[in-house]
């Protein structure tokens, strides 16, 4: 079912500083930056590695409330928020497989896959079933 690492997501306190680090120090190309959309309360910056199949997603809360603001309060210097694995085929098939394994969907994808501001189609797996780490599945 899994074919590789899709992306890792970091919540950061200063998106401009984080972008500068990945761009100027690590030499990565900023692929996309923007607001995550109504109700999500964060902005996102996306970098791709190598052949483009693996990404880095930087997120900064845009309000003082919500899951990303709460996460940043608990991790004021920023921290790894989630790991996303690439799946073979469509995420709708991955939903059935995850549920058959006893996993539950979480967050904004509780009713199935969504298209994100990062330009990816993802599915969140409830951290209660993944040893505490928010795990996402993503289509390539």
C-alpha cells in the first residue's frame, strides 16, 4: 500500500525565517506559499526534494486558536507535526484499507480525503492508532 515518504509537516513560529532557512541555507526551491483556506487558520509553504516525490510542508498558525496554534504553544520553537506516506493508487482505496486495519480517520479528513493548500490530496489517520504521531496518506 505505501510506496514512500510523501512529505513531512512542521509547525513553525516564523514562516519567513523557516522559508529563508530551507531556501538560503539548504538550497531548496519554494514551490508554493499561501493561506490554507477558510477555517483552517494557518498558512503553508511547500518545498519539494529531488525528483519532486517528497516534500517539506511548513505551517504557521494565523490565529491564536485552533489545533496549529495549540501545537505551537506546546512547541514554541516549532516541531514535527506529521509524517505523510505516499500510497499506491487512489486514497479512496487507502480509506478502506486503513479502516479494515482498525484505524480511524481524523481531523479535516474524517469523512474522506481532501485537497490541501499545499496542492496535495491527503487523508489523516487518528494518532491514537499510530502510536501518537499524526500520520497522513497522500496521493502522488
